[in-house]
């Protein structure tokens, strides 16, 4: 049998991979998460060259390749820059549990920040009821339940 005409059955091997892991968040991300957990505040960093404010904070601006040293406090309100309606489950990486569809997911640019936060939108998942430019506010876990990870942001509520 020649290589060109040989059709081989492809076998699927079902498996479940469970890979729990931890990693050091680093100095900048740790400060971001600590402010969020302990004070409910968002902080980003500003690039000294292009002046972009980035969240989560970046040590080095990806465009300018210079170190960011200025910390900028941001509010918890912002503008929707993009969104989608999810029709498949999305697994929360901090819990391993799926978020059941349909639901709205969007990119919210906090006021004064140049990078969006991608998160769940607490709004009816209807394309006709959501639009770019809508205002949203971050809702955090109650203080005593915060864990110091991104799940401390529960979702964004429309204002
Ligand atoms: Zn820059």
C-alpha cells in the first residue's frame, strides 16, 4: 500500500489531566493583588515614555521597553471596549469550575487606564442590550472573602 493511498484510522485517547500549580506573582502583580484584596483598590503602572497606564501593572512597557516605576490608583468604573456572549462553558482557572452559558464577557477599560480588564459582565446576555461604550463598575468579593487572586473581582455591573 503506497503512502498516498493509505488511510489510517485515527485513535482518540480520552484522558483527564489535572495539573494544579502555583507560581510567584512577582513584585508588581503582588502589589496589585494585595491592594485589591486588602483595600479594594485598583492600581496600574504608567510607562514613563509613552504614558500608557497598564493594568495589571507591568514592570516593563511592552512598546517602549522601559521600566515602569509610577503607580497610578484607578477607580472601579470604566467603559466597555468589547464584549461577547459566551455559549460554551468557560472554566474558571482559580476553581476549575465551569461558568455556565450563556453569559456576557467583556473588556472594560477602567477610567484613566489604557488596558482593559477582561471579565464577566453581570448583565442579561442579549446582544441587543449591550453595547460598546456602556459604563460598568467592578464588583469585588466581600472583604473577608477575598483571596488575593483575580477571582476577587466577581464581575462588572452596568452603571
Ligand atoms: Zn511605553
